[in-house]
């Protein structure tokens, strides 16, 4: 058994090393490749989604880079979880379900694959994927640490594996956005690059999560945990939750991490979005002379570009939170009923919704 695990670890290490080497080779080739004909004569314009760390990863076909990112992500996740299990003497094994069916294992794998696909084809960068990983897996980590007695270090290690397995492949194979690098030429660069604003907006989002969690602990979670989380050791952290998580280091740390993730994924791209021609058309819209089709479109989706960015990213944060929290609880932790997992996930989805709405308001000031 031990030899099999060692062989598996060596195989996974070989996959990671090979994929990373391929990514470096692509980057070296791209850095030395000649510029396209006529490129030197074109004026350079700063574009939020095209500025990078200096690597032209687009030389490799997009589908090939995505496949490489998937392989890297699965390999890092598998290897990282095996390492954490070994170092913690499989501490989390005491609360996890045994003998997942093929359908359940397929759902867990499909969740990771679909998350990578959504991130890739939505043109998100490594910071976006790391933020989404925190939003998706943070609630389940909070549950096993606070209510199931798993050591905070072990739970944090699992969360780190999930974040790194989403962050590193995109870091190697997808350029950073201009918003996350505060590149010259992006809209509101002074706001994006201001450390004080970054801290304040992260704390603002963290406070929203803390308030939502406090209210849920007072009025919703205790009964749900008792009735639908069979074998849960305690519900006192929910029933006796202090205001804003004060006195609970785990709650404070996770709230800050989720606040940082929400600010990174929603607020920064929102503020860095420039005014477009569509905004001008929206301002000039005349409901009197508009056709029925134009009026319906204006009422349903007649928002500024920034508002659209905030709506889409808030919806994406809610989606990742809902799916990740539900599957991490109902398919991984033993004794959790589907209804209980759905109610627990709804608390964190509400946190993502309120955070997105309030960050849009802050961004409009």
C-alpha cells in the first residue's frame, strides 16, 4: 500500500514537473518569437485585459493551454491533498464519507473542471481563480474547523491546496489582467493601485460576511445543523456566535479572506472598467422614439458597462459559492443531508450577493 502511494506521488510529481516545463518552454518561445508584420507601426494602447507580466502565452493554441491548466490543477490538488493527509495522519478522514459512488466522484471532478472552464473562457486570470476558490471552498472549511473540531492548521492547509490548484495553472498559462497589475492606462488606476482603498474595501466586504454569518447563527443555522447534520459534534459556535466574529479567530480570519477575495474578484475589475460607447448610447436612449424591442432590451439590460461587470461577477461569485459549498458538504462530510447543505450554502450565497451589491455602491461613489 505504501509503495503504491509512493508510486502515485511520483507519477503526479512527474505530471506537474512536465506540465510546468511545457509552460516554461511556451513562454520562452513566445518571448523570442518575432513580432507580427506591421506590429511595430501600430500605436500602443493600454487595455485592461491584455496587459500581462511580459509573457505572450497566446502563441500556444487556447485549447492546448486550457488542457494543460486542467492537468496541472488536478495534479496539484491530488498531490496536495495526499500530502496534507499524510502530515495530519488523515485527520479529516474521521468526518468524511466513505465509499462515494462513481456518480458522486464524477460530480466532484465535473465541478472542478467546469470551474476551470468558466474561469478560462470568461478570460479570468489567476487572481480571479484564487478568489473564486476561496469563495467556493471557504464555507466548508469553516464548517469542519469550527463545528467538527478539525484543527485550524489542517483545515487551512486543505483550503490552501484548493486555492493553489486554481491559482498556479492560470498564473503559468494566462496573463494577468491590467486591473490586477494596476497597469498604466487602465481606468481609475489611482484607485486600483491605492493600498488604503484596497484595505478599506476588503474590510468592508469582510464586515458584510461577518454580519450575515452572525445573523444566520442567531436565527437559522442552529436548527438546521441539529436536524440535518447528523453526528455534528457541536452547534454552540453558531448559537453563541459573537457579533462580527469577535472572539473567534477562525471566523475573523475567514471573513477577512472572503472579503479580500470579493474585493479582488468584484471591486477591482469593476473600478478598472472604462466608459464605453454603449454607455453613451444608453445615456442618449429616447424611450419615446425607441422601438418595442429596444425598449424591452433597455429595461432588461439597460445598465452601464460597470454595472454589468458587477452583476456578472457577483452572479459568478454566488454560483461558485453555491455549488462549491453544497458539494463540499453533502458529498464529502458524512451525515449531511442535501436540504441541510442547501440551507448552509444559502447563507454564504447571501453573503456574496450583499457583498457584490455594496461593492457596486462603493464603486459608484
